C-alpha cells in the first residue's frame, strides 16, 4: 500500500475549487448522495455490511472503526469498485489522545495553558493519522455550567474566554497548518450548540437558552474554532428552544455560515437526522432528511435518512439538486485538500513507529502535571518526603487504568496507563507501599459504552465482599505512616450518558475516607474524576487534597511527581465546585438580583445550605506563594471603541519555582442589560523562579467590552463605569476602575 500524503504547502483554494468541480461534474445523483452519508464500521451496527454499502457508492465516510488494515480494505473498495471511485474519510472520537492518552479536556483546561492543549492534540493527531484516521470528532466546545452533566468532562468548563482559548488551541493542534495537513487530522467543533445547558443536567434533554446567553456564553468557543480554521462542525442532539440543532437553519446557515463565514461542512451527531422524528419535529424519515439538509446539515451520521430519502426528494421535485451539490462540495474539497485522491491508503507500519516516540509520553506527563489543581495543603503536608518508609495507597480508582485514562477509550483501545499506585511505587523504590481498593464503586444503571467493550462488564461485588474490602482497606491504612487515598469516579461515571443527580463521592468512599482519617495518620486525598465533586467533608478534614482529574497514560507518574515535589502544581479550576449537585448550575459570572451579596438576606437563596462555591472558579494553590500587585491602567477613561492596557506585577514570594495563573476580571456597573458581577477577560500562566517578578499585560477594548444585549437585540458596547480585578482566582480583590464614555 502507498504512503500517506506528503504535501508541504497549503494547497491553493482556487485549485481545490477547480478540482472539486471537475470531480462533481460527472457524478450521478446517487454518487453525490453517497458522499453525504457516514456509516458505522463497528461489528455491532445493524443493517448491511459496510463493504457492500461502500461498493454501491452509498458512503463517503466511515466511523466507529479503529483498524488500519480494515481502513485500507474498505478504501480499496471505495477507490476501485465504487461507481465514483472517491476515497473515504475515516473518522473516530480521538478526544484526548489516540494511544498516548492525555488528561481529559476539562483537565487540560485546568492548565490554563492553551499551548499545552495544542501540543497534546498535535500528538493525538499524529498517532491517529498514522493509524489511518483522517478526522476526529473533537474538540468538544460546549460550555457547561451544570456539574451534573456528564459531558462536562469533554469540554473546557464554564467560561467562554477560557473555552475560546482552548478551542482555538485544540483546532491548531489537531489540524496543523490547514485542515488535511500531513501528520494531522481534520477537527470537528461540536456540539453546535447549547448542549451543555441540558435541562437538569440530564444528557440529551432539551435546552432553552435566550439569544444573549448563546451569543455571550455558549457561542464564543465555536466562533474561535471557525476563526482558527476548523474544517468541520457537528450539530448537537437536543432541541434548542424547541428547534432541534440538526434541523436548525438559524444555527447552521444564518450564524455559522452567514455571520461567521464557515466554509467547511457540518455533520449531524450520531443518528440525529433520524431522531428528528423522535423529537416530534419531522413527520417521517423523508421529512427529516429534507429539513436537515435544508437547514444546512451536510452529512448524516449513521441514521440512514439521507441515503434512503434524498434521491426521492430530488426526483419528485421537492428538493433542488443544487442543495445537494452545495453540501457535497465542501466534503470533496476536504478530501482533495487532504491529498486523499493521490494517497488514499494508510501505511500499516507507521503507527508502531509513531507511538514509540518518547516525546509523546513526555508530553503526556507534562500535560498531566500542568493540569492538576492543589485544592488544600494545610500545614504544608505536601510535598511529601521521598524518605517515607511505609505508605498505604487506598481507594477503588488507585490502581485503575480505566479511571486514569478517562472517557472515550473505546473501539478496541487497550488501557495502558500508569496508575496512581504504580506511579507512587516508582517514586518510592525503597519504601513499603501497601494497597487496598476498598469497596468497588459502580453506576446504578450501566453505560451503553459497556456494550462496545464487552470486557468491561463485571459482576457486582456482594455486600459481604464489599464489607470485607472496607475492613481490609482500614487495616492497610492502620499499618502505614502516611495514607494516600485515591477516590473519585470511574471512567464511565463522566462522559456521554453519564450525568448524575448528586455529585457526592460515589459508593462508600466518603465513609472510608472518614474512617481512615479517624485513625489519626496524615492523609492525602487524590481525586480522579471527570467533574467537580461535593467533597465538603474532605475540604474541612483532610489536610491535603489534589485534584488530578483523569490524567491519562502518564497519570500515575505525574501525580507522584506532584505529591513528592518533583513538579509544583499550577493548575486552576475551569469550573466552580458547588457544595451540592442540587446547586447546579452554579457559576461565577452570574448577574446579581434583589440583594447585594453582603446583605443578610442574600443568604436566603436556599435556607438549608450556603450557595457560595466550595471552591471558586479559577482557584488553585501552589507549593510556593505569589503576590500580585502594582495594578495599573493606561487610562482611567476611554471612548467607546478605544482600548486601554492593564498591567500588574506577579512575584514568587516563596522558596521554590512555580507557576501562577494571573487572571483579569471586569464588571460593568450598569448598561443596556444587567451585567454579570464578574467576567474573565484575560489570563496568563506565568512561570516564576523564587524571588522573580514579571509584569503581565492585558488589553481591554471593544472585543472584551461588547456584548449581545437582550434589550436591544444587537451587539452593544455601552458607555459605563467598569471595575477591574486582577488576581489568582475569580474572587481576586486587587481592584481598579475605569470609565467608557460616549
Ligand atoms: C456523541 C458524539 C460523538 C458521536 C460519534 C455521539 O453519541 O454525542 O460526541 O462524536 O457519537 O461517536
């Protein structure tokens, strides 16, 4: 089989357009419709075999297949036997790594370091492309303010500015210089739009978001992806304001193409075109196909509605063939730009060479270190001494490769992570490190992902076995000088179809934590999880808490690096930690109504619990200390449309090197609409040696101060006074003010 493409310069758009027309011209209607169809390649898919569909020209792309040899077999059928001989695009969810697994996206956002996210996705792209994949269904750009929603793990958290920075970085990492570049994959911005605001945090449930919320909060990461040149978009599953995202011309035509100038193609989410019937929107499959395509949805993922219905719709005059041509063009353009017509096949030996590259594992370890957030460190318990003689590692996820890698490890992926236990043992070669998992944790209702990976299904522990495991864990802790509890969630407890009503530590983990803490030993809590957890008791009683998220292949080493001081934690929370799942959505950038925050009545938001966050957005500690001061504005007044600069000095006042994420928040005191109490408008992760000072500079101008006004139904920059805070989290107190005048 021939080698992968070796194009080195960006192909000219005029050449591509000319080639697309030359390919499109002789295509039959059936050939064109085939290009708009993506089929599943997995064995569990019902219906005709992919080989036969491809041979008949019924597919332009294949997903849910992860096998280089099989890619080449199917590609051979497409380019030699199908009527149009057009090569296939192979697509898969490569979300946070292909073989070398990086921290989950929420963790990557906690690094507040877009460069690290870019590097991670470029490694993922290189491995995936070497395996023969062309296209990934990422990055996921859904802002999520409801911690119950399982897919919060796949995104960058609650904030549009952080989310937009992570979006652009991931697009650059996946795609390289242009969509289709060698050693890279085409990215897909998903799920457009609003999916993260599902009613009650229940996956797939409807979303009601006013235009101002969409434009000010939920759209910015998607717009940033378009500006970064993303090749494809995926529509979301749910109804947005009673119009399904897959059949929503306002989203797909007016905003995405009309306003933002997106020129790639849009794919549905899986089965979502067919789902338009389930959503009581389309009358039948034919109506669904018509309305989705008319709305601007180019490719049907796996529902079959396009393949079954589009030809009939054209033949009876309901649908103009020009609409089909318009949908086919950007798909062909990406195939041309990728060089697929010249080099359709994957090199079957390449992946083994690529995954062996040591820099991939180094990048994963560094990314994991940078994503971790130190939540508590009373009395400087951390970092630990490497002279410890006897340590107990306790918890159901402490030695779980699956929990270390996190979600989306499907379609034949073999878990291969360094677990927390292994990482700690490697760091303490001469110590005794005992381990006990304690009682197992599991979902009340199984995940459908278990059906994809039959090995994942295990019989539940009996209550007697769980009790015995509990006692063994306590005894194991009893014998040690120090206990590292590794608690949290398993890989399938966050992600798709993994929403929860409560965000407590699942199972008997908190009970075990309390029992172990009562032994009176020093206890460190390491959290492995894909969403904030309401660790209220731990936050007051466990001296050291490290949020390690789902840290990936090198996770165990990275956690040990942090616990034993070989790396200094510098991550910050990309999402507010509420005290209870029932407080969701709880986010920092809310508006204030009825009473000021310091009013005694403010507490009446609930009478039974404080609604302040357990940990605020942007929060995270370090082994060193920082001071942020000398806040200066280049002007105290400016006109609408003008800009000013904000500078502040950050100093490492402690005795070890460390990173501080300096964050800038603003507040507009009044305006055309009520404005949020605070909004993040700039951030920078600054590495500092002990005693070192650096100046951080931010710009505030129309890009930062303009918003979509509900009152006016348009973008506006108001003339108004503003507060500015610069500091180390969303509760920063270093303050200045300026005024924008007409
Ligand atoms: C998910 C998408 C994913 C697609 C393909 C859907 O269930 O919502 O995020 O890309 O499946 O695997």
